[in-house]
C-alpha cells in the first residue's frame, strides 16, 4: 500500500505496527512481526531517516510513529514533485521522438501507437480547440471508446460547439442511450448515420486524430494530422455526412403535459416517449430495437407509432416522417 511512497515491505509492516500500537521497542517488533531482527533494525533506521518515527527521550530503543497525515503527506508531496519532473521529461522526449519520426514527412502527420498514447493525443486535440470539435464515432471503437476518455465532458464546459455523427450500429450498445442523453444534455449536437468510413476527431478544422483499423490482437494505432491539405478532405467528408445524417434531440423532462399531442390534429409537441420512439425510428432502427432502447414492449412501440400516424394524418411510416417534419416534431 505504501510502496508508492518508497517504503519497502518490512518498512511498511513496521510502520503500520507502530501506527496501530502507538509505540514499540525493537524486541517487541521482532516478536510481533515475521521478519529477521536485522531487517527490522534496518527498517527502523530507514523510517527514522524519512521522519516517519521518533524515539522517546528516556528510552532510545522505544519508537513512536509520527502522525501519518503529516509524515506520509510530506512524502506524498515530494513524490508528486518527482513525478511531475518525470512527466516533463517524458513530454520533452515524446516531442523529440515525434520530431525525429516526422522529419521525413515534413511534420504533416504523426503515427501514434498504443491505447494510452492515443488517449493522451485525443485529450490534447480536444484541449487545443478554440471554436468547434466535430467527429465520427464508429462501433465498436477502434482504440478509445466514449466512456474510456472523459475529455469531451470537460471540453464541453468551455462553450465549444461539438458535433458528432454516430454510426447506427453504436445504438446496439446497451449503454448508448445514457451516453447520448448525457452528451445532448451537455449541449453536444449528435446525428445518426447508417455507416461511417472511419472514426475521427477534428478540432477547429486545424488538427485531426484518426484511429486506424486494427485486428483483435493488434496494437491500436492512430494518425494525427496537422496539414491543411490533408485535413480538407476530412472536413468536407464530415460536413457532407452531417448534412445527410438524422439529428437527435435532447429528451424533454418535466414539460407541461397540456402541450403534448395526445389527441387530435394541431401543433402540439410529442410526449417524451413518442419523441424518443420517432427519433430512433427515423434513425433507422427496427421496432424491436426501438423498444429495447426506450425500455418498453414491442407492442407499446407499435401502438405509439400508430398513434402518431393518426395524429399526423399519415397513411404509412414514410409519410409519418414527412408529416412529422411539417409539424416540427423533428
């Protein structure tokens, strides 16, 4: 437990025993702990050197543990400083490595290998944005899934516009509804497309991270692109796909039921359940998939669709989509 602070196994046992007992002698420690006497003596010297224990004035062989919040807190602060220096060194080495790797490519692209380096680059791309972040989310994720990296929720708090096109198959994930609702609640704009060619994140149309397809046993890789010439096709692809994808809406909560379209024609809004069913239906999901996503029976979904068709005066589901657009339901 305390190895992260530089304590060895014997030192940790001795210190924890002293914390529990308040104080103890070398002989008592030897009797209580399953360690050789010379190992305990060496541990006492090491702990005293770190300031974790002291001896009583009248009994030099009686040791007292210092307050952990003070003594261990001091060690923790020192270790944090050391780790910060190591982090700075790693960052410098990584930049030198990137510069060397990209020298022949003019610094236009960088190949990032491994889940952690890709996660780090993803966070850096998100942090670099000043105006907008946009991207594609495929299923399954190539390297970093939506729940593996919380950076998007952090960046969303900065007031950036965030647009994401999600592949329809992603909705098969049981947790996708909660993920999407949370993202929409943070102000993110989300649309559904039947299929996407790649996963990617683009920041301010200036830098992009594109994971590469990899087999189950292969190490994930991604391409970091910072060339405007290489980025332009990706930005164009995103805008074209975004324009053709079906947009999702935040779910209404605690709305006035009097405004819901529960009967008769008019401009009233759909109930939250009907709105969710219509969104998923128009996104291309089957009735059974819609039922699974909204947590109701297949019969209920069929009945609610029929109800919306009646209100809208639609004879079929294709006509329902057209009438729903006319009424402002979508």
